[in-house]
C-alpha cells in the first residue's frame, strides 16, 4: 500500500533530486524507496559482519612480527 510522506528539505536539494530522477528515468519517490531499502540491506550486512569480526586474525599467515600487508607484498611479489 502506498502512502504519502511529507519531508522538509531545502529547495536546492529538492531541485537536485528532481534532476537526478529525470537523468535516471525514475521518480524522487522511487529514489527514496531505493535508498531506504539499500540502507536496510547494508545495515543487515554490517550487523552480520560485526558478529563475525575478530574471528579471523589478520596476521594468521604472517611470520612473527611481520605486518600482514608486508607478508602479502612478499608472498605475491607486489612492489
């Protein structure tokens, strides 16, 4: 079910939103919907990532005292 929403936004931002919508052959309403849905998806991904963060240490394959980035450069011959 679609409902109306009233927002208080600066006039120049409204104009920019309208121009952007026109350039992308969509509507400001659809852009707002897409933005909110993408933010919700990102929030879910970040929540999952936060749950597993710290489970893998970055220096797992590096030699003692060696920075993992240095390890990767040496391993792959990156300059």
